[in-house]
């Protein structure tokens, strides 16, 4: 397998590229963005964007097969982790349909991701809410060292 730190680095680079694309003029910018990825990569993208600490990240479960995590753009330009959808078979028609589900969190997958984890850690004031240990982990330092794995 691949170390979580390596995937985290790719997620960070991907976000920078995505944000550059999103910052283009209105004429060249896409209205919607769809990211198809493995569960670990999706969680690491969210960790990077929303500023989750490693202990919080470890409480978030990977999306299930074909599960969708939707982020909505707020008026201030930031994205909010709004909803998850999973495929379920319609008992009447037998067809697969996307239905709302919880963003699974906690040791038994039965909890919903807390509200404070659904908003980015870069606040509208431009100031960071710094958790020293979490900030060191984001930079590859701290108790997890430069090669922590997930």
C-alpha cells in the first residue's frame, strides 16, 4: 500500500491545481467539479481542505463503493461538506438509485460527521485557527513524524 503521507501530499497538490482552475475568470471557470477517487484520497482531500487533525481524520470512514460526497459553495466562496449519497436498490423497480446517507464517523460508523468538521479551517477572516499539534502534523512534523501512515 501507499503511505497516507504520500497520498496527503498528492491531495494537497491536487487542491492547489483545482483552486487555480476555480480562480479563473467566469468565462473559463466550470460551474461544477466532479472528483472520482478512492475513499482514502477523498478523505485526505477533505482532511486537507477542512483542516481535520489526524485523530479526527481517523474517525471518518471511507465512502462506500459509488458513494458521493457533495460539497456546496457558500456565499463567501468556501465549500461546505453538505451531504453523502449511496446507491440503494429500489425494491419496486429493482433499479439502483442514489439516496441520502450520513457521512459516517466514529468507531461504529453510526455517527454523523460533526458540523465543525464540515467547514474549512481557513476562516473568512483570513486567520487560521491553529491547533499546534495539528498544524505540525499538517506540515509532516510532530508526534507522527515525517512519514506517518494511515
